[in-house]
């Protein structure tokens, strides 16, 4: 039996935003949040040091159209908002 030890991603050390993608650099992993539409968000986690090429298994009848995205960094919390969702 193969057992893997669970590891938390850790605290967010830094982040970047480019268009509809927010990359979170965490203590133990990288997390990529892609806003596909105001109500559709894809979250991917990578325990390595780089994020592989993007590939979506989502079946959507349209190209990414995230609408208005806003980010608010209060120091101890990062909030990402669309017109329909709030992620923090």
C-alpha cells in the first residue's frame, strides 16, 4: 500500500496577478487560481517550484470571460472578487 504524507500548502508568502490568473506563492507549494467566468473558478496546487503549462479539463462553450476582477490585500488576508464570487 502506497501512503503519502499530507502536507499543508502553508502561508501565502507572495502573489502575482496577470489578467484572470492569480498565482499564490506559499511556503510549501504554488497555487494557481484562474477565473474562467464570474461564477467559475479553477484552483490548481503544485508542490514543486514551478507551475506546468496550463491545460483545462473544463468543458465550456466559450473562451475565458471573467468579467471584472478585484483584489484586496489587507495584510493578513487576500480577497479575490468577481461579480458573483468572493474568494478569501
